[in-house]
C-alpha cells in the first residue's frame, strides 16, 4: 500500500502548525508539526492511509523531488562523461584552464576551479532539496569562495608585475617612450662633441614595454621611442607561449620617408638623420587579450 504524502508550502521556519484531515466527512486532527529551520514548507506522510492519525513529518524528498534530482544528476553525469571522453581523445585540452602561460601547473587556478564547482553543485542541491533559492548563504562559504579566487588574482598579479602582459616573465618591468639621440646630434642640436657623447651614453641601455595586440588584426600603435638624428634601433618582440604574433614598426626612415615594416620576432631600423622620428609598434595576435613584451635597444 502506497504512503500518502502531503506537501504544505508558505510556512514560517521554526513555527509549529496543527493539521487536520477529513474522515467520514468530519475534520480530524492528525498532529502538530514544527517547520524545520531555513525551510518554508512541511512534508507530511502517512504510511498507513487507513489510520488517519499515523501522519508524521517527513524530512526526505517527495517522489517528484527525487525524480527531479535523479534526472538532474543523470544529465550532469552524462555531460561529465562526454567531457571526460573528449579529454581522453584529446578533443578538449584543459592545460590552459589549470596551467600558466608557461605550461606549468597552477595551484591557484586549480583551487579556484575546484571551489567554484563545489559552490555551484552545493547550491544546486539546496535548490532541488528546498524548492527555492536560499535567502541566506553563510559568510564562511563566501569567504571560502572569495579566498580561492583572491589567491588566483594575487598569483596573477605577482606573476605579471604591474604591466599585466600575457607571457611576460615576472621580472619584465615596463617603461615608457624613450628619447634617444643619434650619431649626428652635434649638427642637429648644435651640441659639443662631449655633450653629444653624454646624451648618447645616457640612452644606450635597453628599454622595455608591454604592447596590447589586436585579435587577428593589428592593434593600436604604441610609441616606444622618440629619436633625434641618425640612429639604429633593434626592436625585439618577446615570444608569447601558444600565441602567433606578427609585428609592425612605423617610423621615419633614413630616406626621410614614413615607413611601415612588418616583422616577426626581431627587426632593426635606421631613423632619419636630419630630423626627429617617433618609433611606433603594433601587433597582430591570433588569441584575444594578448599583450606583447617588447625590448628596444641600440643596434650593435
């Protein structure tokens, strides 16, 4: 004989309610029951429908709830098995999900992923069990989730430094546009030989930049140097792991013409000896949100 189940909604958590049932056309009390904390409903069951007073509070699931849970679990399990099958066949590559740009495993990424799954699955089970979205989530749960995500953000900040470049080593510190002096600045600027030599020496060190790339098209041009006089510069685009990057440099060349030169990896340019020139670089990457580390130095 199947049990009779009655679900009563719209109740107050912690309150006690008295319920009745109809027996031979007359109301008969079946008992008083207290609503569990953090719920707004009671599930009552009577294992013996011939005994009206055999009702009791039931803390498990109704058949409908159990069926919903089973269907959801089957769908999630099936989805997970398909993903595992694709991972095993190499169709889905998870290395970028739990590894850094250099290919090494990332504990912070894995921790953030793990706690996010735990939070989402727990929330789904609560909704299926209670039939409603929880009105309150314990602060400890939020702290756990925020801590795991905060650890990931902190690790990325330490890895990338202030520039936030994709693929840039932690020690790569970005600078700004550098004014560089060429060989013939004595004539161009009217300086003495000693003064000109000091200016050239002051700009002999390499400088570093972080330049955002466009996605499958060249991004905005960034000024990496301003030159005065004849000058040879070597521009090096540091490789970005797993990203194909193409570069372009724009400047006033030794012939006096505005020039755009495409390059890959490294190029050397020679600026106009009679005037100043702004040296700009731009990049085209096959991956979105790519930032290219660039080194600019005097050519040997």
